[in-house]
C-alpha cells in the first residue's frame, strides 16, 4: 500500500465571470441602472421621454391606418415582453406549442430570427445553422426534431413568415409568434407578456429603464417569475418558474446527468441577457465552475477562444450550443425549462375555444378543452 498522501492544497476558488468586452459590459451596466431610479437613470430620462413620444407616434400611425397591419387568416398568439433583455420567451413558446399539440392542434411558429446573417424568408429545419436562421428559432426547431413535425419560419416581417408558413403548411390551425409584442404590423388574437423576477425595474422607458413601451398596456395574459406580478397588471397573471433540466446534452443528442458532473472542473459560458442566472442555477446543482464567461446576448462565437485548460469541460445554455457545437462539439448544453401555472393553460383554452377560426379546421381533431393541460 502506498504512503498516505500529505496535506493537499484547498481547491481553487472559481474565478469570477470574465469581464466581457464592449457590448456585454454595456448590457450589464444598463441592467444595474434599470433597477433603481438613481442618478444615472434620471440623467437618461430626457432621452426616454423622446423614445416615449416615438412609441406613441408609431402606435397612433397604426391606429389611424396610416401604417398597415395584416392578419394571416389563422389565430395568432404572440409571446413577448415589454422589457429589454431576457425574460424566458423561448422556453415558454416551446411549452405553449407542446400544450397546443396535445390538444390536437397543428401549430406553426414564426420569428424574425434575431442575429442571423440572412435577411430572407425561410423555413427553419432542425439542422439549420443558427447563423442563418437565428439562435432561438434554431433551438425551437430542434426541440421538436424527434416528435411531431412543427414548421418554423423566419422573416424580417412576421406577416411574411406567416404567409410562407401557411403556403407550405395550409392545414396549420394556430400560429405562435416568438417575440413581436411591439411588431404592430402583424395583427394578433392573443398576447402573452412575460416578466422575469425583476418585473418592470425602475418603470422608466429605454434607455433610462428596461421598458420597451409604457406599462401597463393591454395584453391577454401575463406570465411572471418571482412572487408577484408586475405592478398594475390588468390581465390575468400566472406564475412561472425557470429551472435547469437534470441533465446536460451532448452534440449527438445523448444526455449526461448533472450529478455525474459534480466535482469536475467546468468552464461555464452564457451568451444570454442574464448570464448570472445561468451560472447561479448551475452552482445550485452542486457543480464546480472553475471559470464563468459572460458574453453578449446572441453572441455568434466567431471570435470565441476555447479554454486553454484541457481539464475543463465547457458547459453552456442550449441557446448557445446551437452555435457553439459547430466550433466546439465537446461542449455540454443544459436545457432550460419553465414550469407554468396549470391554471394558465385552462384560461388559454377557454380563450382559444372562443376563436371561430379554430372551429372549421380542428374541431374534430382536438379533445375536449376541459381535459387536464399537458
């Protein structure tokens, strides 16, 4: 038997999040300013007044018909937010589509495809490069690759994407728009507004605060993280919880339980609006993050450098993985899921049943709306 090992040095403390350059640093700074009505927020308030005037003018132009809005001829559900930054829209879209499919409805998703290098209208396939279709549409398409086919289309104008989707899939019953609460050119039937646990922040409009438009405004449903809905929410409000799946996913689709990663040196990265949330959730699972790398939201990874320490396994969000795997297929992606109050789906079903456009195409296929939500 070998000699007993001598005293060992304490494990190295995880390094702080690498200070990202440029846009990421500015984003993090604004997030802090937006939480209180401090001196910096008040200094930006005159610019926010100008922004408010432009938002009001644009709405007036659509209201008077000087700017035209169009409806695709199928019920449209818009999932969006009124705050800048991440609120968890994409996981909600995925959960919503699964619920509608469980009802027997044929669903399609449209999106602008933010951050893509192309500007045309195109279908998003499970293997479509995120650089060409956008990271969030690519993630949505891949989420349904092994189940029922679900069309996803992207275009700079959502109505263009909706028309292309219906031309290719004329039996579609419902269209879900990923983001686009402020895209007034697309007429919609239902609006779902999502808030993270910071609510409306300091209540100021951009750039003095996080609001893209004044709140409160009319929406059909509010989904909120945290303990209480945002102030003055007039729509029915339901809670949601964001959580990590208990596994990480490899590029080939195989899974690794998070429990197996405990004690291993990990290099965590996140190119999302609130990277600190992802890092905190990983640490809450007992994972050892030797390095945490925060990158700008929708970062394309073209200039990213893999860790020099070969011992470290790269772990990231699913949204990042759809771009990162092409450069670093050894990376592990941890899915982010949302748990939504079941009462929301009950209320949604009631509203959907009142939309006459659903009756001709789906009435015979869907089970009774009083059945438990999926």
